[in-house]
């Protein structure tokens, strides 16, 4: 099997798993691999505005389930990941932003130019809602890499937006002035075979301007 076929096989394997085998747990080395793929994900300006809360405690998963539309994925999964979109640290004058640019080890004038460009870019994104919107977009890049890397090693997943955000944040003691939940992802092993994958054809979704 060539590398393209291997990648497509992974894409066909991945699906939104609705119920997991409660008796199977993901080995630490496999989940560390998934987290490493998230860590290596690209982000706008290289700000890495995501933080990952990994929940394996069954009692906590049981408490979260009714706040997540009683979806079975929540408490049958092996690992539940809460992806938190950062806000406060992304403001242009924060020490975090300066640190992220300074790690590039560029000449001072180039660092200053990057900081100015970032500040100009962020001018219309400084209120809470817009900052969260921009940050959460980056979180979805990491989320996609997590579910694809999981599928590559035979682990199932389901990305979840169906939850009562305020109540989940309250339960988890999340300081929403600094960060908010972007989405949840459950990981584990399927109980039932995946349904046939349904997608629009390339002709329906792609156009070229030559």
C-alpha cells in the first residue's frame, strides 16, 4: 500500500463514534502520540492558543454526561478531551505573545515588525466574543489532527459541540475571562461497525480558476 492509499484508509476509518467499548482503555503511549500530533498543529501567528484538559475519571465523565445532551460518548469513552481556547494571553501586549515571537530567535527589528503586524491584526478582535471566535478556529485545527492521528493507529473518536457550555465551564472551574471551551472530543474503541461514509463528490465542492 502506498502512502496516499494508507492515508485515505485512515480517513475512511475515522467516523463520529457514538458509543465506545467501556472495557477498553487507550494505552498511555498511544494517547501521548495523539497529544503530540495536537501539539505540532499549525496555528495563526504560531500562537498555539489551545490548552487540552484530558479527563479519564469516570465519576467526572458521569457528571458531564447530562450537561452534554446525555450523549453516550461522554461516559463510555476511554479519554475525554476538553479543548480550551485561550483569550487573555492572546492580547497583543501580553508577555505570552512576546514570548511566542521571541522564541523564533530573529533579529530585534524583525521581532518588533511581527509584534506590530500582530497588534494591527488583533485590533478588531479584542472583545471577548471575537477573541474567542478567532482562538477557537485554531483549536479546530488541532482537533482535526487529533482525530486523524487517532484513526491512523486504530482509535475512534467523536468531536462534540452539543453541550451546555456555561454549565460545563462551571463544573470544571474554568475562568472564562481567560479561556473558554471550544469543543469536546471523545476517544476510545468502537462497539459497532462504522456506517458507510457519505460525502458530496469533488465535482460538487471544488471549482478551479485556471
